[in-house]
C-alpha cells in the first residue's frame, strides 16, 4: 500500500506540473489570441497579398516576386524612404533636445512640479489626427494664428505662407510633433532619472565630481535602458509617420514630404494596388525590425556591468 | 403579470403587422461633398413621396474613391453611388458595377440623357452609369466689387487680357479684397477650370483617347503665364498656394474676391447659402476669344450584386422626373435630361442658361488612370500646377510632369 503510494507520488507531481502548465497556457491564452488575431494573421495575410497582383476592386492573381522587383525600380518609394529617414533623425534629435531638459526640470519635487508635469504632458493625450487638424488651422496663412498674428503685430510686411515651401513647412511639422510627443518622452526619461539611487550621486559629489561629470558618468550610463526605450519608441513612431503629413501638408509642398507610409497608402488606396502596397509594407517592416535590432545592440548592457 | 404579458404580446403583434404592411426597403447611397447642396434635397423629396427610403452619406471629395474601394473590398459598399463620371470606366473595368444596359435602354428619354455622361458610363458597349448631376466650369465675377473698382458690373472678362486687367483693378481696392482666386494645390479643381482656358485656345493636355500626354504646348504655357503674372502682382491671396480644394468655392463666397473660375454648382450654392453676393456668370475664355468648358458631374452607378435594385431604380426615376430635375437645378446641378432641361430651368435664375450652354458644348477627358494622373493630391498634374503657378522652374516642371504622366499611362493595365 505504502509502496504504491510512494510510486504514484512522482507521477502525481508530474501530472500536477503538467496541469499547472496547462493552467499557465490558459492564463496567457487571451494575450496569445490577441497577438494571433491582430498581428500574426494580418502579417501572414500581408505577406500572402504581397505575392499577388491584388487590386482593391476586381480579381487578383499570383505574380510571385513581381511586386518586389517593381519596388527596386520605384524611385518615388526610395525617395519617400529617404525623406522618412531624414525626418526620423531630425525629429528624434529635436524630441530629445526638448524632452531631456524638461525631464531634468520636473524630476525633483519643487513647487508646482505636478502642474508643470501635467502641462508638458497634456499634448500627448491628443490624437495625432486631431493635433494635426489643430495645427493645420494654426498654420493657415489666411485664417490661422502664426502668420496673421505676425502680420498684425507688424513683424512681417505681407502674410507668409508657412506651408508653401519645404523648409518652413518641414520645420512647422517638426515643431508640431515635438509639441505633441516631447511630454511623453519626458515622462519616460523622468522615470529613468528617478530610478537612479541618490547615494551614487552623493558619493560622486564627495569625490569632487562636477555636475557635468556626474551627468556623463552616472546619469547617462544608468539610464541606458530608459534611453533605449525612449529612442526605439521615437524612431519607430517617426518611421511610421503619416497623419501629420497627410492632414497638414498632403505630402506637399510639391510632394517633398511624402513619407514611406504615405506612399504605401497612396499605392494601396489611391492607385488601388493593394498587393503592391502589401509588398512595400513588408519592405518597411524589414527596415523597421533591422533598425530596432541595431538600436538594442547599441544600447545593450556593457559586459560586466549589472 | 399575465395582463402585462398580454399587453406586450399585443404590442408585438401590432408592431409586427405595421412593419409587414409597410415592407419599406432602405437603400444606402453615397455622394461626394460637391453634391452636398442638392443631394439631401432630392433625397428628402423622394423619401417624403415614397414608402421605400434612401439613406444618404456625404463623403469628402478626396476620400470618396478610396473609401468606396475599401468598402467594396470589405463587402460594405453602399447600394449605389453618385460617382464622378470620370471614374466610371475604371470602376466598370474592375467589375465593381452592375450592368444596367437593359434598364437604361428601356427609359423612354434615354436618347436625350447628357452625352458626356453616357459616353463615360459606357464600357465595352455595356452601360454601367447613367447621368445624375451635371456641372460645367464657368467664370464668375463679383458685381459689387466690379462696380466699386469702376468696371462695368454687367460685363465679365471675355479673354485673358481682360481677366488680368479686371482682376488688377478690383485688387487695387485694397484691404482684404483680392482680384483673383484659384485653388493652387488642387488637381481636380484645375482640370475643371484651368484646362478649359487651354482648350478654348486650341490646345489640350491629353490626346483624344487618353494614350498620350501633351503638356508641351504654347497654349498651356500661355495659360500658365496668365496665372503666374497674377500671382506675381499679388492679385491672389497667399492661401491659394496651399489650397487643396477646401476653399475652391468658399473663397469667392466670402465676398472679397473679384474673379474666380468655378462651376455651375456655384450658382445654386451662392443663391441658397450666400444670397447677398451679387455675381455674374460667363464662359471660361480663350487667349483672344472663344470659350470652353469641362463637362463634369456625376454618373449614378449601382454596386454589383446589391439587393436594393428596385429602390435604386425608383430613386433614379424620381430624379429624372421634371420635379426631380427642377430640384437638382434649383440647388446647383444642371439638368441631365436634354428634353426637359428648358422646363426644369424655366423659373430659375437666368444665369443657369450660360452654364447649361457651357455643359452642352463642354468637353470631358477620357482616361482609365484619371485619378493617378490628375486628381491624386500627389499625382503629376497636381504637382505641376503648383510648381508652374508659384515655383521658379516652369519648363522643368512641365517636362517632369509630361514624363511622369506618360509613364503612368504606359504602365496602366491594358484593359
């Protein structure tokens, strides 16, 4: 009797472990289902469509890698990708240049800190489309704010159309995106700053390190992960930029602000070439994954450091 | 309790039977924003007089094509659509539209329907679209401002030199008054109102069958110079350079623009929404004389496989009646039935007669890639007009557009 009991014990344990695994699977099932339904299946569908001549209306048929061959010759897509890269670099730098000082400013408790945090963060809760609509009005030369205000104040002789030429239009978008996104990046960076133990800073002060040396040798290395997160979010978001260029500029002036996603949208829903749009999306996906891997590698934890 | 159940049951029976008697069906119809003045009126009139109902959705001009395409792919397309006639060939070619040849030919007035519409509504000898609304491009001028500027308020410009001179005089009034307005970043607006200037002078931008782009012409160059000179003299509001069409009508309706190329739709819209504006209507002139017009508007098309065909036909029948044609005309569309056009316009603003004449002699370019070439906000035509009106390198812009347009035409699927 006892021997039987002893023999079945490990079996029962194994059974229990197996059951526990099943329960574990059950717990993650909703998450897995979401990923499968809203990511893996659409991704597979996109890959499948990219191998077809798939018009928005009418019959589709298999063409193998035809779409990808066409992409190689699609100079307007590569131009759009080049512009997207340029925009990503500029806007990411701009966001960090604004968000980092803001984070340092609101990190420590001081009078009205909560008010400042809320103020800086507010634009982040506005959707990109509504923010773009707001700014497209602000930037309007006849009925907006900036140009008419400057004119009425006597700063300029005649109203200046900010959206008519590339440089002012581009920098207007940068200003709008920084206004909108910097608050969010600030919160991420602030959390990183707050996680740095205060005694490290104090020890450095005792050792005679100045504020810049402390920033370089303590703050920056200890914020590696936070910076990686903020950087990846900013880069990925910028590479997928669409709303602001579509709503405010319509890709203008003269198609100089067509981003990669804008081009995909145009091919899919203006020219009705869904299959081609899917192939472009796959190319963009590869670019994005590669870039994210590079960033993770650059910001990896250095050897021997916890 | 039992009482309550009995009452509920009775209510259910009554409700059910009343629904049964009506058996009304509701068809869903889309129209682009250009039709937002007349379309709700005719739908209301139809709904009041019929048990079957029509539910109308108004879609922004630039969105309706992609939106319909996406809806059709997803199986949620409306039962019928008032579609810019330019697109009928490519939609029919895609197999998206119901073949309505037999029904169309059974209409007693079929032969007097607008020929520009029927031509674009026909694909491989089958009819997929019938005329619904018609719009011809014309030139409109503000009589009050003309009078203030010392011009004859009853005489609109009849050639390019007069356009420039009149615009300059009105502009000299100063303040926020400007001489001329056009939507400088809107391909659709300018194919409608700018190409007639070229046509009237003997040029064209596409060959007759749409197989060749013909941008390199002295007529196009001349029309560009007319617009450029007015921009240079500051006769045009700064906002024109970035207007993607949102102000195409609104700028003139605000009352501080001297002259603007526009469409017949403006007559109905101005009369009903801006009755204070005193304006004249004339033809879009050629360089020295003559005139031309873009015969545009919408074809009524039926989504393939709809179950509401009967309602849709009933609605179109109503729109073709004298009552329907009069409602359409009153609120901004020209009549599409030639045989009763005179009756429909009889009691209306005499300025419609000019637009009706423009429509009758107007032209309509034919191309299966019209959207990619002309209307797309990022297409070669839109890019070119913005560059040539406001940029520095006119010749380069024309050459570039010519090349891009030709390559789009050449790459189009041969259908």
